[in-house]
C-alpha cells in the first residue's frame, strides 16, 4: 500500500519539478552558468493571453520610470461645432477660478459664492494661478502670481479679465497646436474632451487624490505584488515609480482616467433611423397636402431636432449620446464602468482569434444593460463602447443581453492595459503628467548576474554540507531542496511576484527554514535508529516528533509576515512588502516540502538495499528492521563499519 502511494507521490513531485524548471529556466542561461556547456534556452510559458516569458524585476534590479502627476481638473465633453471660448463659457470656468482664487488669498477667507458679484474692498491685488495671468509666465515658474485689482471690481469681473483661455491651454497641452486667433472657431474633430479647472474643497481634493493613489497603485501592481512606489506629494500630486516599463507605457498606465462609457447613436441624427419605405414616404407627402384628410389623422412624418446641450461625442460625423436606462430609484442613468464587477474582467479571444475583454455587471448595471440592449435590438442598432472618450468598439445589438458582454477591437497590449485599468477603476479626477524621468537600476546587469551566480554557489555549498554531514538523508534533503527552490521560483514567475533585493533576501531566509526542517527530521530519525527502531519506524516516528517544532516555527514566521505586511501597507513601504511576500510564499512551500516531499523521499529509500547500511545514516548499527521486510529478514542486529 505504501509503495503504490509513494510511487504516485514521486510521479507528482517529478512532474511539478519538471514543470517548474521549464517555466523558470532562463532564456539566456550562458549569462549565469558556465558557458562551455551548450545549455538550452528557456521560453517561459505562453498559453493564450497568459504570458510569462521573464521574471518581473523591481526598480533596483531592472530600473524603470518615475512619473509625477498633478490633479489638473475634470474632463468636459466637447460638443459638435463648439469653440474653446464657447466651452469656457459653458463650463462656468469664471465661477470655478473665482472659488480657487478665494482659497489662494487669505484676505478673501469667508467670501461666499453669493458674494462673488459684490465689490471687492480693501484689496489691491490678488494671487491667481500663473497660467491665468497670461502665456508670458513660464509654466515651470511660480504656481501663483499677483495681479492688480481695479477699483470697484467684483470678484467675477476680476476673473473675467484674466486669460482663462490660456488657463485651459495649460491644462490641455494638445491645445497648444491651435493658434490664438482660432480660439473662437470650432475645435477640431479629434478634440473630444477638454480638461477644465477643478472645483473641489481641500478636504474633497485630499480624498480624491488618496483614492487616485490607491487606484494607480492597483493598476501598476497588477495582482498587488509588484514593487511600484506610489506616493502622494503635497496636496494634489502623485509620484509613481514603476519598474520594468517604458516612459510611454507608464504614462498610459497611470495618466489615463479609464472612464468606460456605453453610448448609442443619436436618433435625431439624419441617416441613422430605420430604413423608410419609399412608397409610404411618398403617400405621407401627398396626405399632408390633401384638404380632405383631417390634419390629426394625416400620416405626417415627425423629425426630432438634436438637443444642443446634450452630452455628445462625435466620431466620423456620427453623434453618440449616453446609453440610458431607468435605475432602481426611477431615474434615468447612464451605463458606465462603475457598474462592472472588477473580478469579472478577463482577457480572452473573440471568434476571429483577436484579443478581447470579457466583463460582467452587478445587479443594477445588468438591469440597465438589459433595458438598453432590449431597446437597441429592435433595429439591431450599434452600442458604442468608449474609454476616456475614445470609441473602442461598436457591436450591433442583435439580442437582449442582461449581465455580461465583450469588448473587441483591441490589440493584445491594449487588452492587457485596459483590463488592468478597468479592474482598478476610473480615476476620480483628471491628472496631468508634469514630470517623467527614467530611473536607472541600483544594480547594473553585471551585478545581477554576479548575484545569481553567488546564489547558485551558495546553494551548491548547502547541498555539499548536507550530503557530507547527513549522508543518505543529506542526499534526500538536497533533492527536496531542489524541488522546493524550483517550485518557489516558478510561483514567483507565474503569479507574478516582482523580484527586488528585499524579495531575494526573503527567499533566501525561507530556504534556510526549509533546510532547518530537514535537519530536525533527520536528527530525530537518528535518535530513533539508535534506540533500536526499524528504519521505517524511525522515519515515521522521527517525522512525527519533529513536526511540532517545524509547525510552530513556520506558523511563527507566517505571523511575522502578516505583521510586516500590515505595517508596510499602512506606511506604503513596498520594499518591506516585497520582503514579507517572498518570505511568506517561501515559508508555505517550506511546510509543503517538509510534509510531502522529504517524507516521500525517505519512504522511497526504505525499499533500496543500500539503505540498510547504517553508516549511510551516520550511526554504527541498526538494531531494528523495516516492517515490509520483517517476515523475510532475520531478527539479529545489522552491524556496519560506519563511524
């Protein structure tokens, strides 16, 4: 019975170890191993959208990008034919800037919004945002500049004389391509959104910035195990240091709002209604001029006129308006990404084999989605899926759908980025990238190679020591240690966990725990052999007596890991989290190795004739026998010439 169980366990162990080596084997092994041997190259694992070619390295090992963001305002949808001046007037930018000026000037403390149209008294100059004072002020200069107040001015009159258009340009660098004399003309079609000044109280701004920090950290950390440093700077800025990405990837990842919207074609737009029967249309025209037909019953065609105040996105001359449904409170509400279940967003392939995203709504979102698709399915009209104002896909709705859907038309990289953004959520306010720098690795590539080679030498030294001191059990421990190390490294790569110097230290410490567990088992086993137990009985009894110490040591380590993680999370100290995570994963695998791998290997050597030699276990004689061979062997002690 034992033999079949242990042989099956051996098959599992060999399979796991082989898979781990396949996953973790480097793509360029000559960098780390002696180059006179023709080592095969590794390729990681790539199954569908699951891609793990290389280990994820931290800033100290691989370098990365440091991005500083500033809360710049809220995005306002540009309407068709609207100029920058029209947009400034519609956005109440004067009131927003006036409220901002009140917060910047202690002399105006206590001035209510209802008093903005009253004459300013005993004030000769006010501090205003530098960009609002005109384009002559350097964008990298002071954030505020003093501007003289004209006697008799109200705050609104004072603000109206400022260069508000230049303030909008400072918030939207893309507008710099528009000449100043064209600000009164319609904005180009590719300008679908313009950021306007932020109107938030200090408390609301701090809350929004902290929420944005959390969202950005979730985006760049993926599964929460990357080593990106995301911190709040001052009142309205966030700095993110992201390992292993380019500057462009970092800006796309942390700078975009990731606002997901569902829209439908404006039914008032000419040419988007259902096809009209020409015979019916001709009869309608005749009826309208027939005096014998009562006007109330005439088949007069009715045309809706587009609402100029509607929230519209124009794409290729097609007007897209919000897709609305009736919520549980009986109010009309747009279907957006806030109704998504974050855990449901997964990458997949569509029918043509192209990347896509699957998503699922919560109960309220599913109800809105069902109403919208039921309405659009009548004419098989398209449902537009927009991210940050850009059209991603517009599938035709052919049936009523309730709780789930698919986003198609994405590249593989876009699908990966959008999934991470949507799972983390949309940013509460818009952020502008104000600084972006490349971060060099603390260790160069040569140092990383030297570190890996030193680790391999240390690993071999541990194996040599275990074999020389414990002999046959040392060989068993070495094999178990190889299984343990390969499985842990595979876990680091597959999850993935970002490797930093702190994480490597945690892994090395957990390897010491794995060796310690084997030493406890072997020492207890030797004691049982000296007391006259059989080899099989010594293995079982030795493991049973060593287990409480192994269990308590590992549980104590895991408790320490939890405390370190909570402490690091509270302080946003990702280096400590890296150490704790690597130590925790290694400790769990260490327990599995002691419970399953080492014990299985020891039971397997019982069947080997060579295992009957006492010197292989570091003792002079074995006075007991194995249960499996007791009936066939003599009961006299076995003597050997060991030490």
